[in-house]
């Protein structure tokens, strides 16, 4: 296993608790935040970061926190990775913006070339660049509707696709993402999601029955001839890192092809080496018609993309895609450097090493604590679902919150997820070393000992 982190930059790679969490300077900054920032912008852990790198976040009080979140799967190559920093500095010195739709530049083209080569499938592909995952999803839906001449979009229970109006309609969970923000975009239809742990007739029957339910619901509610696209996360993110059973994604993709419907893979959280492959679809050889990416693409800078079959992507009229900042040259430079790191440092392999480190430790915890109902995920995208225990699968969000709070107090940045608020999710930077990760897992175990 890799014991030395890659490209950590200038940050000492060890946990340090200089003050209570949050410390006095963070508390003062948080008071300013409450006075200046909309209350609608929440904060999971109010420590204010001033430096970061490798697997460590350094706050304004001098605390060094172990990062198990990567800014929600964004800093895959680590914060301030030297190659990314140098690429950004060089680009800023040249120019920061022209708008690609006005006067284009090579960096945008180069990112599209890399995406066309890296995403699943060997056919001719095209890409378009945007700012955020939500924008990428919205544009994928636009493209699908133009290409097919149809309007209906199929999405899934437990799905999360963003916070804009259309993507809120695609997203399943009401609080906090949708409450009070409607009415939402129309022609969106939700179907059952394959959730192996909670499938009523058991894991073994989940794939077949979930697919049959999907086909029946689309036929009854929508009509295949009216459906432009099916959009699915190959591993659901905010929904709780739900991994579909083997064969399910391939069955959906094949069914889409048979019915002239586009298969859109939302790989915004699962892409760019996170799951041990470049993209989660690669695990079963599934080739989507369109794939949306963001988060881990650019080492922390805002960039997103839609990549897909050339005939689909080229079906949109000139000027129909774009945006003032989409494919900003600085973000593109960062993306090219981040992708180079992923390739040269074999970060797919590193994600698999992280899985090999996490899974045995989590299974040992599950043997000790009956409240751990399920352990799932791939690569460095791993989750633990907490329940009442003793064979009772009732979600346990209170314990989840208590475990999360304890980890925070001990300097480990953990995240929660799940439709029922009962999932701990782990998304460490692939630049974090084994010693840090093991220490973080030690603290997680102590959280269970004290709270479960």
C-alpha cells in the first residue's frame, strides 16, 4: 500500500488539535458569517480554513484536521497540488478570461480532447464545458430533448442532481434541497431505485425486480415514445452512496438503446478515479450516450462538462450551448494538470488501495456494533448506513449525527448523506497517506465506542 501521500504541497501531514473545535478565531469568523451571509447557506463544520494540502485542512486557529470529505469529492488530487498550482499561476499570468464563445483558446479545446478520450466508449465524442454540476445536468437534458425530439425525463428515487430549478425537479429529497422552492420544471418522472440493502424481497432479487419495475413504470406513466432520456447516478451520491446491483445499469442502458432513449450517466460525484476506475460506469463496461462531470475534474476550481456521442452533441444548433464563464481558461488549466496527476500517479489504483484500507476496518466495526446496517461503495467512495440494530433497519439519523459531531470535535472532517439522514460517507482525497487515513478510522471507531 502507498504510505506516502502524493503532491501534498506545503502542509504538514499530521493531525494537530491546537484548540477546541471550532477554535476562538473560527468562532469569531462564524459570527461574521452569520451577520453577512444568507442563513440559507449552511455550514456543516464551522472551522475556517486558511491552508490545505494532501489529506489535511489547516484552520485559522492552527488546527490540522484530517479530511474525509474532499470538499464533497472535489479535491481528489488534494488541495494545492503543486502541478495544479503552477498551471493556474501560469494561466493567470497569461489571461484570466475572454469568453470561449467570443474569442476561444486552446485550453478549452484540450480539456474537451482529454474528456473525449477518457470517458467510456470508443466512438467519436464531443464535449461542452460549464461551471457546475447542475449546469452540466441541465445542458445534458437540453441536448437529449433536441436530439430525440421528445420531452420526458426519467429520474430515480434517492437521486440528487443539483439545486437549480430543473435539477431540483430531478432530485428526490425535499429537505433541504426543494422545500419551498417550487413549482419545478415539468416532464420529470420518478421511478423506483435499486436499493439492495432495503429491497423488500432481498438483495438477490433486487436487480431483476427493480429493472422490471422501472420498465413497467415508464410504460405506464410516460410511454417509451415520449421519453427523451433516463438520467442515473451509477453510484448515488447524496442519496447515500447506493450501489446498484450488478447488471442493473447495463440492463437500463440496453433498454434505452432499444427504445431510442438516451442514457445519461451523472458522474459528477463518482467520476475521475473516485471509485477505482476513471468513471463508475467503467466497472461494468457501461457506455452512456451522455455523461456529466464536475467536482474532481479540476483540483478545486469550478468546471463541469457534458461529454457524449458526437451525433448527439452536434445535434444542437450553434449558440444553443455555452455560458459566459463556462470553460474558464484558469479552470481548464487546473483540469489539465489534475488529469495529468491522476494518470501519472495512478489515482485509480490509489482509490482501490484506500478501499482495501477502509473496508476491513469498517467490517470489523460492523461485527462489534449492530447499529451498522450496511457498508457499501467502491474505491474512495464508501458509506456506512446506521440503523436501530438487532435486525431492525429503521434509519438512525440521531446516532449518525452524534458520530459525525464526535469526529468533528476530534479533528476529522466527516460528512453525512442519505435520504433518511443516516449514512456516514467517506470521500478522502486520493493524496492522503495511509497513516492519516488509519488515524481517522481510529477516531471513527472511538466515536462508535462512545456513542453507539
